[in-house]
């Protein structure tokens, strides 16, 4: 169900919202609560600064009730989870870890070269 909500939300955001802050917003994951009362939606804006992505999240949270209604119509659900949008920093964390690994490998090569 979370994947279906993710796909539909991505389309709804592109089609239904005209706020420039949500342009290029990507829904990277949807996590449903056990009782399906809440959907935590992780969002990022590829190529955007962290602050721009956080502004997109704020705009999406502002539009959450509207998106919830549209989601219920398009998926024909009786009970639609409340949407809570969050900034997804997993791409940044992955890039930092990759950079640290590259730096450690380069340092190790330099150390063993001597």
C-alpha cells in the first residue's frame, strides 16, 4: 500500500500543486503506521540545497489536507492516512559516507606507498 501511495502522491504533487517550492520534489519513501492512520512521506529535491528542500517540505505539509483528499479520490480509499511530510537526508548521508570511504582509501594508499 505504501508504494501505491508513493506513486500516486508523486503524480498528484506534479499535477495538482502549482507552488514553485515543490517543483522537482521527489517522494523517496512512504512509511505507513501500523493502523494506517498516518503516512510519513520522505521528500527530497534533487540538486537543491537543504534549505530549499526544507521549504518544499513546509509547502507540502501546508497542502497535506488537500493532497489527502485527492489521494482518497484517486485510490478510492475509505480511510486515507494523514500525510506528514519530512525531509529525506539519506542521499546526503550516503554522499558523506562515500566521501569518508574514498578519503580513507586514498590515505591508506598514500601510507602504504612509502
